[in-house]
C-alpha cells in the first residue's frame, strides 16, 4: 500500500497508472495477487491463459483461471499451488471406487466451480461473463479475464508419446516426456475475450507474470490481435526461472529440451521484442549486463515469492519502478 | 435366512424359487434389501424405475436406482431415505455461493456416482451395463436393472403449475401442487433394458414393492412389453399405504387428489388385474375381505419397515408365503 499512499499524499491520483498482468497458474497468480493488494482495483486487469483448459468427467475445467481466482480470493491451497485450501476428496474417492479416471484430481469444493461453470457454458454464457460473475461471488474486486471465450487447446508434442493435450503431459505424465514443440489448437480463429484488447490499450504497463513463457504466457500472446496490441505498450516481465531453475512447473526443463540454456536471460530473450523492462533476481545479477545490452532496463531484486508479504513487496517494487520509468520518460 | 435354511435342510434346492422385485425409491429399496438378505443372489433380480431420472448440473442422475443400490450396499442414508450415509456438502456449498441451482441436493460422495455415470453414458455405455459395473464395485451380488436404457421422463400435471418434471414436483415444490394426471414422456418407444423380460419370464413370483403405484411402479409396468409379461406370472404386491397414510412420499396425497380414498384397498385395486396375492398390514385388516372377494389372497402381517430386521422379517414372510402358495398349486 506504501506506493499508493505515497501517490495520494502528493495528490497525484490523476497520474496513477493502469496495469494489465498476463498470467498462467501458480507463479502468475502470486504476482497478480501482489499487484491486487497494492493497486487500486480499477487500475488492474488480469488476463489469464485458458490453453490449459480441459473437459474432464463432462466438466469444463479452467485450471489457470481457477488458480488465479482462488489465489485472489484467498481460497487457494498454498501447499499444492492448485485447488482450494482445506479441500476434501470424497467425490473422487467414489469415482475411483467405481473405476473412473482419477489422474486429474478434483476436490469436493473445487468441483462446485466446475459444475456451475459447465452448467452456464451449456446455457450459452461465455467464459468471460461466467468468470466476472464468479469473481463477484468470491469478492474479487478487480477484473479477471480469460484470454478468450473460444476454445484453445495447448498440446505438447513429445518425442516419446507424440502429441499430448497439456493436462495429460502436465498431470498424467508429470512433464516427463521430452518436449519437441507446442501447438495451440484453435488459436488462429480464437478472438480475445471482450475487454482484453480494451484493457491492454488503456494500460500504462503490461506485466508478464512469472509464468511459463511457452505454455502460459505464450498462448495469451498468440491470440490474434493481442501481441500487436502489447507491442504498443511498455512491458515488464518477471522471470519464472531463478538461478537456472523453475520455481514450479516444467519451464526450465522445456528450455533445456529445446536446447536453450534455462536462465533469466533465456526468458528475457523469449520476450525480447516486447520488453521495456525486465525483473531479474539478485541470484541472476550476472545476466543483467547482457539484458541491458538489448536495451531492456533491469530491475534487480528478490523475485522469489514464498510468503504473501513477498508478493506485496515484489508488486510494490514493480509498481514503483514503473512509476519511476514513466516520470523519466516525461522529463 | 430361516426360509432357505429350511428348504436346504429338506434337500429342496431344486424347487427354490426365483423372484423379480419391481421397485422405486425408499420403500422399494427397503423390501428389495430384505429380499436380498433372505434369498440366494441368483434368485433375485430388482428392476428399478428410471422415470424420475433427471439431467441436472450436466449430470445424469438416477435417484431410484441410486437409492436401491446404496441401500443394498449399505451405503444409504437411513435418515433421509436418499443419498449416502455420512455425506458432506462442500460441492453444493460452492455451487450455492456461485449462484447456481441448489434445489436438488447432491452430496460430495454421491456426486462421484453421477460424474462417473455421466462420463460412461457420454462414451455410449447403456445405463444397464453401467449399473451392473457399479453394483460390482459396491459388492452387490444380485442383478439390479434399470427398467429401460432409454430416456423416460415422468411428468406430473398439476392444477397450479401445469406440467412439472417429476423431480421439480417432488423436490423443488415438495409435492405441494395438486395432481391432475401423470405423463411418462418417451414411454411408447422405450424398450425394456436387456435382461428385464428374461428375468420376469424366469421368475416364479413378481413382487411389487411398497413404492408409489403412480410414479414408481407405474412407469415400469408402462414400458411396452413389461405389463404383458408380468400378467403371465404370479404377482404379490406390498402396499406403500398403511392406515390410510403413505410411509414416505406423496402416494396417499396423489390418491386423494385423484378422488380415490387412499388406503390399501386403493393400492390393491390399482394392481387388481395383475395380482395373485397382496400383503396387507395388520392395521388394515378390515380391508382384507374386499380384497379376498376380488380373488386376491392376502398375507396379513406387519409391513412397516423401520429397522433392518423388519426388512428381513417381511421378506422372509413374503418368501414363505409364496413358497406355500406354490406348494398348494402343485397339490
């Protein structure tokens, strides 16, 4: 809150900035939550990957959207990084007993979200308006948007098992197969969800959250129209790879299998043409020079978000840094 | 067990009888359970009403089939008469919070049954084979058959609210609207599930369980082919109305609204052309003479099944009675 209080003290409400955060699951949700706690609600929109969405047991499941919303609503399971806190597993226990598929775990409370989302989708409601309604129910005061209301399916092409829908690669095969490439099925005809382009156009800064660049941020930017719009904006990215390792998930492993050394530099390079600034962890300070050489200004700080206070501190530092950059541009 | 032990003692296995029970929900499930505990597994088939089935929250729900199976598997909630014992309600609590429909209560464990049933139906499995598989999983050793694999929807035509799907009449409106008539939508083209006709043909006795004659037993008998087949057999019915009142559900209220005095006599009259015998409660002994006058032989006993021992005793008495009738016919 320090940043805003600072702004308000000086009566600078009129120069407050609007942010759009692009996010996948866990890491993205954490930074989105930090920004949510730091910025006025009207100044933040979170656009979430839906390429990981799946239909399972007849239900429409949006893992990243749910992780982001559960995190913002303080309903998330902080241990697993997915699902709800204090969850129980009675439904799945019965499904298992009846011989049904149990590889994709659905908690009892979490299931209510999927049942109600599926019911409304079958009534013809678009995912974006369902998400808006869910956010209201959960008391989330910012706008959370799916990247698209259309169906996009991220597939991972692997050397051992060929073409795998993302959740099979991720959950069923625990990211073990070697990655050859990615495919976002349906992306060519997918349209940005209502509000996505408008939010980006109105934003002062776009934040690429510390989510997987290949399968979380990648699909969002691949929706026709979104990358072009982001290109017009000041963009700051936070690396999901710290000290050569992904905090969670297969990002580092994917870079390696695609013959790219997994580090912050690789992430900066990934987003190179989009970036104004890049947040580098103190551990990776040696990579800052190279990134600066590309004309990308680095914010060097501690980017690991273990506790909720870490999310807030990192978000404050990013907002502070962006404000400073804007003042410099104005001079 | 006394009955079978008796038969086996005299080396009479070769004259053991086969039973088919037609059942709806609670009352039917209780007598089916009594018969299940008394008869060898190979000698009992239960055919269950599916006219009450509904699609809700995208799930295929078979309330009577589930009540029968949960009861036989000792998983049923004895207090409510539906759903599972020791149930929790976390999924519905979340659905409610999200503004979804909450009039039809689905417990967390119970939901697993509906999810897995729906998944298999969408794969093209017929309800009868799904039910067989579920019975195996739950350790139920007799054959439980849905009346049909086709979709039949019982509707209640009411004076206040017009045409209501059964579960809306039953659950949402708590049987309050006045009944004018019933409609079994889809019944003309519904075929008996595989095994239904064979089981009836092979049976020595058909037991019409103490379920609602209008909306539980009625739809089963209305499937083309079933009534004609039952007509060839010895049939014994147990009244769901005792002392002018239905033990559970709207049977008595329905008779009243259709201008028929609700009592055991009304139930016997309902099934008149089918019946060989009729089980009358001690409370209703005054009605036995009239029933005897119709050429229907009465078994007069205590038919209220409060405890599990009541189910066993009533089943034993019915099996004993049927055996005695057969011996008399043979003489």
